C-alpha cells in the first residue's frame, strides 16, 4: 500500500533559497528560475520515496502493538491448554 506524505512547502523554500544563495552574484538573474526548478525536483523526488505521514505511522504502530499483545495472550493460552492436555494423558 503506497501512502505519500505531504511536505511543508517552507522546507522546500528554505532549501531552495540556501542552494540559490550559493550561486555567484553574476547569475542572480536566474535565481527565481533555479529556485522553482530545485523546488520541483525536490518535491518530485520526495514523492517517489513512498513515505507515510507521522499520523499514519503512529496508527500502524498502535495496531502492531495490539496485535503483539493478542499474540502473546494466545501463546499463553496455547501453553496452558497443552499443559492441561499433557496432564490428562498421564
């Protein structure tokens, strides 16, 4: 199941600004175009990473925790039943 994460556009703006500020002053006229292209490239790359939101991760973590607890309870129940059956065989 593929779930993508919505990223804060401020992250892209900050990163794009830092990258474009590293460009020499003589190329500043290209700054807006470069920022736009960098932002688009970063957005597309992050979308391909198949990430989930923190909320979705926390929900799945809780489901896994409940599943583990149920599994442990079932294992204890099986152990008790096996002991009861082996006690009746004697």
